[in-house]
C-alpha cells in the first residue's frame, strides 16, 4: 500500500502531496500543527489533541477549516488509507494561500495537510538506561503555548543536541531557569519524591503527554508540584524525565554530561512510565511488553 497523505480535500500519494508556494504557513509560519500517536489505528488522546488544536487556531484567529467532527473523520480516513496499525499522524493548518502580504488576507481559506509516519517510540535501550540531554539558550517567542509551526529556535536547539550525541536540548533562560525541551516537556523529582514541572502557561507548550502523566500521577497519589525549576536544581534532583507524544515518558540521566541522581532511571520515572503504558492500553488496546 503506498503512503497516502491529505491535502485540502484530496487523498494523494505522499510524493504528490504539495501546497502552493504562497501558502502562508510556508512564507510566514502562519499556521499551527498537531502530532498525534495512534495504536491499533486508534488515536491516543485524540480529544485532548483536538482541543489544543482548536485553541491554537482561535489564538491565531485562523478560521476552522471544517467542523470538528469532519476534521476527526479526515484524520481517521488518512490512517485508514495507510498500511500502518501503529504510527504518528502529523496535521498542519495554515491561514491559507494568498498573495504575500503580512496582514491577514480577506479571502484565503485555511490549508489542511495530514501525513502518517511510523511510530517514533524511543529505543528499548533508551527507556531502560535513560538518555542524555544538553542545555541550549531559550530563544523563542513569548507565546509558546500556541502550537505554531514557527519552530526555528526548536530546530536549532534540537540540532545542537543531535550534534552533541544527546537525545534532547533543555532550554534555559537568562536567569538559569529551564522552560522545557526543544521537542518535549520535562520534569524532575525532588527530595520528597515530588514531581516538579513547569506550569502550563505561555512559557511552555502544554504537552498532552505532560497533562495525561500528571493526571495519572495525581490519581496514583503521587505528589505533583507545578513550578519552574532551575538548571542547578535539575542537576541536584533525584531523577529527571521528559514527556512527549513520540517519547512517552523517557528517563533523563545526564544533563550536559553530568549525572542526575545516581545516573540511572529512578523509581518515580519508572512508575510513571508504567502508568502511561497502562493508559495507552486502556485507550487503544496497545500492550507494551
Ligand atoms: N514541548 C514542545 C516544544 C514540543 O514540540 C512538544 C511536542 O512536540 C512537546 C512539548 C510535547 O507535547 P506533546 O506531549 O503534546 O507531544
């Protein structure tokens, strides 16, 4: 079965899936996106992703391209037209195609594209032994809560991590405070086993995985503290981990080459990963061994 994508009402072979050069997503980063995992062809936390997507559209005053129900049906149809049981759905909605001019065009219709890729889960060894992160300067705009396609600072930070052989870059502001990762949220575990993570405000992208993991943790009676933490605090923490749609819950055992805690994944992170796997199973029927 060939790889099929969706572009503005049409299901196309991926190689033919194109938008116009004057699409405002391409010229101005004037658009938003979502990345949603699916297992057994069922979207994981689809309703939460849809809620964030519609909020991002509203924040940027981009008109909804179709009804919420229709958009959900298109997502399912793209998955159905690809030969993958488990994978990742990428969706992008821009303000549309119009002659290049900064103010919003009067008549453009939003462009919608969707593509499916394989699952991007971390390697077994990364989950078992944990991963390294580096730090990089926070250089993003002040509305990081909007899932905008304007990702250049994230790209540069993630590239720095890749070049350094690290899994992720944690973004540190001029006061030494960590906001989140280039492509993930993060958390540390304090002396009393409490999970400390940046509040979901305009300084971070409120990850769906973050939200779900915190809900699961609270339900399991674990203590969660939503407040910013510094690099210094992270280096002295008992454990650290990151969360994202593609990484699930991933232990972080080194920051800039220095060990976190005893340099191995800790019990709080492992418990959260177990709870998250159970959540995936409940939602989609996918079992993790
Ligand atoms: N923060 C940033 C900057 C991201 O790019 C992502 C995911 O791509 C996340 C956090 C995690 O969000 P989610 O859990 O919804 O995948």
